[in-house]
C-alpha cells in the first residue's frame, strides 16, 4: 500500500485523504472497528455527537495503543447546540467522550434551513481554534449561500465542507465554489450507501483493474481531490477501502464514472433540512 496522501487546509494544517466514517455504528461496534482500522493503517477517524458513538471511538483509539498525536480526529456539533456558549459546551462534551483534550477538526453538522444561528456557532468555533481546543474548523452540509454568510459575518471561510457526494451526485458547482475559496471538499456516503457498487460500469472497471467496485469508486474520489470517509464495521472491507493507492484510473475510466451522474440525493437536501 502506498503512503496516504495529505490534503492541505487553508490554515496550514492538512487532512489524510481517506478515513473511517462511523455513522450508524454503535458504541460497541465503534470501539472494535476503530481499533481494526488503526491496525490497518487508518489515522483519519470521523464521528459526530449525533452518532452517539464518540465514547466508542475514544475507546477504540485507546485500545489501539496509537499515540494521539499520530491520529486525525473529527467530530461534529449537533443542531441543538447552535449558539456561542452552547457550542463551547458541546465541544467539551465531545472531548470528554472521546477522551482527548483537542480535536483535529470540528464541524458544524448542518446549517438548518431558515435559521442563521449557525453563525453564532461558527464564531464559537473560531474562538475554539484560537484557544487550541480544535486545530481546524469546518462545516458539513453547507450550501454556497450558507458559506457566503459565514464569511460575510465573520471573515473566516471553513477549511472543509463535508457533503453527500458520489458519482451519482458529484456536486460540480459546489466543488468549484470550494476550490475558488480554498475550501476542501469531503464526501459522506461516497459509495452512495452501497448502490454504486452494483453499477455495471463500476463493476466492469473493477474487473479490468483487479479491484473491487468499492475500491474503484473510492479511487474516483481520490483522483478528484476529494477527502473520503467510507464506513465499514467489517475487517475485510476496512482493509479493502484503504487499499486504493496502488492503482490509477485513466481519463476514459474517469469519464465513464462521471457519466453516472443523476444528481439524485440519498440524504436530506441541506437547503430544506430543518433538523
């Protein structure tokens, strides 16, 4: 396996391009799959307060014996904590559950349609970064309009925006906006919740390269410069998902995957989601 690429942030920090996501993973499962992932070479771990498994992620980290400073830990602020003081309290709650005294990345999980309270939370994240509580600050599921409001009111762009993204929903316009403003794009549900691995185009490319359909899809993300956090609790698939840095898709393969675009979402539309 080749070395994991690092994607630079505008704040001079950097994020490993592939990590482990733990959405819909129980505390007990989280402990075991995090320990397994670290054993397989993962250093980027992505959780959230809303997942209810920060304690399990922390337990897995401790059980792995891996030094904290060698890992990149992300968690997210939930919707009921939008507010300056609320956000600070939420961050401390997450730190306690994870068993660490700082975060590598803290994200606002959703902007919430019709609300601007996320700006107060963003001001709190800016202060957290100044205090060293978090190294980098970003958002998840934000639209261009949400991002512009953050910058207009605080002068600070997020370093990253984590959004639903996969070959069927490639988010071209949003990615172009991100690139213009130095925002890294990160994908959740990069395998379209398993749908994409059944696609005949992906399957044919997988056979051609001697890889799995999931590996081909994740490689498409990586070659597009996207940070990706596939979820798995299965040791074999955890190993499989990180084994994508020893092959490359040519331009024709990339075009074939690009042609799978439907712009159909599997998750909520951030422009309408109210929590």
